């Protein structure tokens, strides 16, 4: 097990998933067009919900691509991993809407697993991650997200303190 790719992975996951929160704090309602355009699914619930925005998606990809070289990762790898993180987050939101959970509500595991596992699988080859290193990065990200959620809430970056 090599520490460097694990740390690179955790930093990329953190950048990808935190950039939209920071953008929301900085821009407020500006540029916050919902990704789903207000569409509802067959169950008459929102497809994704108003908290999933074009701004969040774009900022996540751009910020992660820009930050990746600082930790020795190609910008394209950062961008692809951020896109995968956002795809995982959107998948989780879609499932949460089907479960009738409101936007920004907690769904333990569902909130963390897709947004971290998908980008780790996308970046596996580029970062030379082994299976155990992916598991270690998942655990670090999972614990870190739970530990920092309250701090992010106090800083006004999160809507819920879970």
C-alpha cells in the first residue's frame, strides 16, 4: 500500500465535493440554475431537486482540474474524477428523491459512497490505486465527511449539520 495515491485521491474527492458548497456560499442564488430544470419524475417528485445546480457541477470540475496539479495529478484526471463524483452525487440525489427525502437531508452511506467510489474507480489507473488503497481512501473520505459536516454547517457551507 502506497500513501501518496491515497492522499491524492482524498484531496481530489474533497475538492470535487467541497467546491460546489463554497460556490454556493460565494455566489448565493446567482448562477444556481437547477440541473434538472425543475422536471419531475414518473413518481411526481423532483428528478434531482433544486440543490443540484449547473453551477455546482461546473465549479466542481473546474476547481478540481485546477487543483489537481498542485498535488501532482494531471488536470484531466482531476476533471474526470470530479465529473464522476458529481455523477455519484446526482445518483444519490435521484435515489433520495425516490425515497421522498428532502434536498440536503442525510442518507447515511448513500450520501458518501457514490460520490467517492465512482471517482476512485475512474481515477484508479491514472493514480495507480490498488483495491485496498481505494478502500482506505473511501474510509478516510467517509470519516472526514462526517467529521467536517458540522464545521461546514457552522461556516454556512452546508444546509444541514449532519
